[in-house]
């Protein structure tokens, strides 16, 4: 009996030692993953805050003074109309031109927040429209039901495809490209081309190309997804992204103001 207990004790000790060793072996990997996740979160937050600062600057220092100046010009035109009506037309024409420029600024700000093509055409047609002239030929296909996508996922998918096709236009304009989208519990996006593969700048760590590749990964990460960019052995680049729908839908519900019984917010 003692021999059996001793053998059990030895086995238990060996199992414990093995478990401790396995845990010790995985700790560095876990620490690395945690550090990578933290760096990714920091980049996303920094990028978002930079965008908010740029938007605030454009509104406060650009559009705001423009609209205030137009209001003052309208006051001047109103006074001129009372005392010198013949000088009113040039003043109003100037105000109209400045209003047209202000409308253009507002459209640029709105375009930075969400590409208008998504609302005007939908995701697939917006990609097809952008793809025209990018390279020799671009084949766009959506496999699955064309159900409404969460806004954040739609924007992320469009920007990833846009960046991938821009790289094709810059580095492989004579190649062909395919864009495949499919959905179930997530939206899958694949952009593949027949070009020479990742440009030398990206392979050698060039800063310009890294920014574009990193941006695609961050757009995916912002909606809880993942994006990878690889080169095929036979030539060509593959951009593959997986964008979960449930995470974005939950976030949209969380940030959407609740409606009262009368339907008002």
C-alpha cells in the first residue's frame, strides 16, 4: 500500500512539475500577446484622438469663422440695401460664393467621417465605383445575403478594400484583382491581385507603405476584427479581413439613444 501511495505521490509531483513548466513556457507568449494588444489599442486610440482633434480644428478654426464672416457680410448687405440699393448685388454675389465654399468644406468633413458612396450606392456598388480604372480588371462579388451591415463594419470593409486597391493601382496597375465579400456571423473581405507582391518598401520596412498596411489592420481591429496582408509565392498580394458583426451591432445599440414612448429621444 505504501508503495502504491509513494508511486501516486511521485506521479502527482511529476504532473504538477509538468503543469508548472508548461505554464512557465506559455507566460512569455501570453505577455507578448498582451503587449501587442495593448500597443494596438494605444495606436487605435491615438489615431481616433488625432482624427477628433483634426475635426475640432476644422470646425472651430475653419468652418466656424467662415460662417461668422458670412453672417457679418449679410448684415452689411442688409444695411447697404437700405441706403445704397445699387451696391447690394455685388455684396450678395460675394456672400453666395463664400456660402458655396462653406458647403464644400462641410461635404469634405462629412466625407472624412463616412464615405458618402456607402449611403448613395451601398457597399458593393461603392467598391465597384472606386475600382473603376484601378488596374486592368477588378472583379467584385458578394457571396451571401445583401442584408444591412453595421455602419462601423461597412466603413471598415470599404476603407480596407479602398486601401488595397489603391496599392494595386500604385504598384501593379497592369494586373487584375478580385474582391470577395461574404457574411455569416462576420463579414469576410478578401482582395487578391496578380501583381508582383508586396512592394519593396513594405518588405524592407519602408515607413510610407507600413502606414497603409498598418491602417488596414487598425480599421479591422477597431470593430474587433483581424486583417492580414501576405504575398503569394507565384506573385500577387492577398489582403484578408474578418470583421465580426455581433460586436459592431452591440456597440451600435449601446451608443444609440433610447426612444421614449412617443418615439422621441
